[in-house]
């Protein structure tokens, strides 16, 4: 499913513009990273894309639907959102009820819901816990349930907020498996992240926001070669090396020079 943001702006009540004429297009199968400092507009853009907010000017189109003309409940069936903190989206009495909640709200037939719940339980490794209360799950499965509750809706696009934060190696591998599955299903994904190494290795394109504006977009290799001002240089250098950029950008001194402007850098503050 294609998603288009066209010159979208938004301001919160009694506040300045949080987003300023941002334009971007998202296509099926593509994994896009959204980078920016706290307060740069990342969450605002994501909420515009899944219909929780409506642009003050400009437009957001999800498939053929303009979000200004349709309720958030309609857009929610098309654009899934996995929160950084699972506690913000888990509220049912059992694991299987949590996974079934979205399909129930969308009015799916009972048989389809049962099949989807069974399949999603297997995918997430949550079958042994299907009758457990979500808050009694082992911590490593808590986030998986948040993902499962969104995957069960089978949306055409998915937004994930800081999915790699505090992940161990096993959960990281599981996340990549899920992202690969979504690509195979032609689902587009937007990842809000500060994990530059993850972005370098697993995302197709990066968007960089600053002060509510889109500062840059392009391939990870292009963005990281240009430099990201304010990013911790050792982290960015490792990410650049993952991409095989080589040269001075793969050492802290060379990257610091780039970030100071000597290499023409512009972009994001972390």
C-alpha cells in the first residue's frame, strides 16, 4: 500500500508548528527509517500517518484515503502502530484476547479471527502463554505481544517506534525475521529510531527531521556519508563501516571533522 505525505504541517494547541510542510512518499515493501532529535517532529509525523492527528495544512493519503475525510478508526485498519512502550497498547485480560482485539474491532468473521490469532501466536512464540494475562508475561515476550497485537490486523503499512531499544540478541533476530515477513507480504514499514547501526544495516531509506522540517532523505549510505551533526561519533562511525563506506568516516576523527562542517555535513541532532 502506498502512503503519501504532501506538504503536511501540524501545530499542537497553543504551541508552535511541530511539523512544517513535510513531504514524503512510502511504497510497499520498503523499510524507511525516521531519524531526528527529541522534539524534531518524528512522533507528530507518525501520528499524522496513522490518522491519530490530522494535518493543519497539506494532506496525508493512505492508499486512496485522505485522512482528513476518514476517522482514525478507519485508518487504523490500514496503518498499524507499535509503540515504544508496550504498556501504552496492552489492556486485554489474556494474550489471545489482546491479539484478537483489533480484528474484532474491524468486524472480521469469527473463523478468520481464530485463524489469525493461531497464526500470530505461532509467529510470536506466544502459544504457551495464550491464556496468561499480558502483564504476567516474561519481559522478553511483553514487547512481542505488542507487535502481535498489531500484526494480527494485517495492515498494509506499519509504524514502529524505537523497536530495537533494550533488545537482547534473540529478540533482535526475531525483529528482523518479522521485518522480512512484512516485506514478503508487501507491507511498508516506517521505523522511528536512534539506532543508527540498525538503520544502516536493515533499512532501505532514511528521513531526517529537525525542528519540524525534513532536512534530508536518501539511502543510508548517502545520509551517513554526509554526516549527522550531534550524533555520537563512534556510533556513527560503526554504522558507516557496516555500510562499507570506508575512508575517514570509519574513524572518530574523520567523522568529527565531518560533523563540524568541514565535510559539508548537515542533518540530525541526536
